[in-house]
């Protein structure tokens, strides 16, 4: 098929095909669902937040030669204090959480109250961090899976049973 700039229909069909291939490749590589419900939903937001935390961890590792001892070590050097909310998932699809009143301003709360479990240097099976296994209500997309940040800094949904199996093997 020859793409003509004068034929907007042909051009838009080709662009749509390329976009569908890109979405399929992203879903296959990352394991993140890009269906309309997931793209606009809380799960993809949490997956994206964990990915951003992973980028900050990678920057810290590049600069210091090791992973940070705690997630709170990323603030303010790699994640600004005004963006602390990235460590928390707060929406109608998560289980009831009791967060301290200063969770949005106090980096020390991250290590105890974050929506993510950080394994850091004690990580096992190439896992750096993951969503808490009791985070999601059963009505959320993929309530039986958690987003996991791997040591190559990709994020992927993993069944909770598989994650628990990996954790047990490491202990």
C-alpha cells in the first residue's frame, strides 16, 4: 500500500495499524493491560507510578552504585516532595487504607505506609518492589495480580500466588 499525503483515509488507516501494533507490543512486553477499562483505570495508574518509582531507583543506583536502602531515600533528590503521592494508590478500587494525616508531605511515612513493598538490596528473583498484595478490592481489574518492578526496571503484572511462591523460595 502506498501512503499518499493527499489521501487522508489511507494515511489514517496506516497510522491506526501502527498504533495497534505498538499497543499490542507494549502489552506483550510489559504485561500491562491497555484495554479501555485498564487504560483509564486505577491499575494502569498504579503500574505507571511503580514504573516512575523504578526510574528514580535506577537514577539513584546510577549515581550511588547501589539501590537506595529505603524508598524514602528517593525524596527529594529523585522524586520531589511535591510528588510524594506517587508512592500511594488512593482511589475507590483499593482496600480501605489508614494513612497518616501528613502522608502527602512527610517522606518518612513512605517506608511504612506506601502502596508498594520495597525489597531493595534484599530483593529476590530479580524483584525490587511490588504492589501490596492486599491493596486491591475484588472489583478492580486483575484483583488476583500485582504490579511488580523487576531489577531490569520493567513493571509487569504477576499473579499473587506466583509472587508469594517466589517470596517463600527466597526465605
